[in-house]
């Protein structure tokens, strides 16, 4: 799904005392397993990427933990508190070419 809808895969970074940043989920062709998932906040520079640790196998469910290598190059672990469903408008559904069966 990411390949088809990558422009809609967004992330919001929020830290105490810092301005929020909005970025994209990107699959980079490098890393230990020949690819890695990163949060990219600015297209024009590579130093802002935050790499996800084993994102290909971790689940984003409440109570689970995920680790991200931050812009400071340190590994930070976070507990998932909530996962909210995406609300799709009819225009977005048509754009995605999703067929809804009731």
C-alpha cells in the first residue's frame, strides 16, 4: 500500500520545547537489510532523517514499543499510546480508487 499511496504517508514529530515537524515515511535503499524505513522532514537534506528500527516487522498497536534513531543519532524507544483510524472523504476514496462494499 505504501508504494501506491506514499504521498499520503505522513508523520508528525512533536517534542517538548520544540516546534512540530511534519514529514513523510520513506523507504531508503540502504541499511543493514539493504533498505530501511525513515521519517524524512525536509527533501533537501539527508541529515534530518529519523530511521525506524525494524519497522518492517514491528506493529503499531497500543501498548507496543517502537524504536527510532533520532536526528541526534541516538536510539529512542516509544510506547504506542493510541492508533487512530484514518477518516476518508468521498473525494479521497475516489482518488485512492478504493471500492467500498457494504
